[in-house]
C-alpha cells in the first residue's frame, strides 16, 4: 500500500512539473506573438504615413517634370497595390506585402534620384519639405523593421526549438514572416576607391627639377637609389705606438718590467 502511494505521488509531481513547463512555454509564445504584433503596428503606422506623402510628392513632381510620367504612374500603381494588400492582410505582414513595399520604396528612391536633373524642382520649398518628411519616414520604417525582425527571430527560434516546438504544434503557433528588403541598391555598401582619393594629378607635374651640380647616384629599376653605388670611405687605423724620446723615459713594454736605460 505504501509503495503504490509513493508511485502515485511521484506521478502527480511529474505531471505537475510537466504542466508548469507547458504553461510557461505557452505563455512565452503568447508574449512573443504580442511583441511581434506590437512592433509591426509601429511599422504599419509609418507605412501609412508614406502612403499619405506619396500623392503630394507625385503632384509636385508632375508640375515640374512631366517627362517622368512613367515613374509617377508606377509609384501611384504600387501605392494602390500596397494599400489593397495591407487591407487584406491580418495583424502580421505577408510575403506579398513585403514585396510590394520593397518595390514602392525602390520606385520612390528612383524618383528622388531623377529629380536631380530638374534644378527648378530641387529649389521648390514644397518639394524639399516633402523630401525631408519622406526621408524621416523611411528612417523610421527601417528602424521599426529591424525591431520587428528581431522579435520574429526570437519567436521563430522558440517555434523550432525542443521542447517548445511540441507546445507550438499542439496550440498552432506558426512561424512569423520577416519584413525584409531584398533590393540590391539598399543592401549594397557605397564603393570607395582609394586610388582616386590618392590621385593628385599628373605625377610628372609634381616632380622637382634636379639640382645643378648634384651628384648622380645609381638607381635600380624601381627608381630607388642603389646602395652599392655609394663609395665607402677608406679609414686608416692610427698608429698608437709612441716613438722613444732621446734621454727620456720609455713606457714599460708588454712582458714584464724593464729598468730604465742609463
């Protein structure tokens, strides 16, 4: 009777521990999912802000740069497509939403670059203000995207890890979608050529004329002086032997003491 009671108590303790672990894992999934949704709402607010700025930008550019009609039409089309996809998506973005937003960002970026060919438009205060607001909005979108993707990474790691993947499968916690940018123009780092920076014109113009009367030293094919062409001066070893003075005292020679000569 005592053995059976002990086994029952052990089983109850084990079940309680398993239930606590499962409860903690489930609460962790709920917390991570709420963090993802909250971070995406911040990105979505900035995306909607960009939707509001784009029509004003298009109208301003159209008044000065009618030749950019194709670019303006692409931006308008992508904006409408992004809005329709945003309405059909739920609380989290889909892969189609990420793709459309990426195309819209690239189209707006190309429009800003093409405006450099229109000096009158570049000096327009309305356009400059819209450009500043768009730049600030893009910066906030990038910051929100990084925060969102970090939360998605933590959540997806829990979904795929053991033993939390058991809880994820039992309660249908599926992997979230990253909001990534695949545009090579955004990912590519600006190139810097150190050769162009170090160039200071024709090197022949910066050389000084040789001085008159200067000795011509040999040089190798790299333009450096050849050390073998230098002539080493010949030094003679001085004679330290002293000549005996007549009637004087001679210093003792090596090998012992010698009396002075009379």
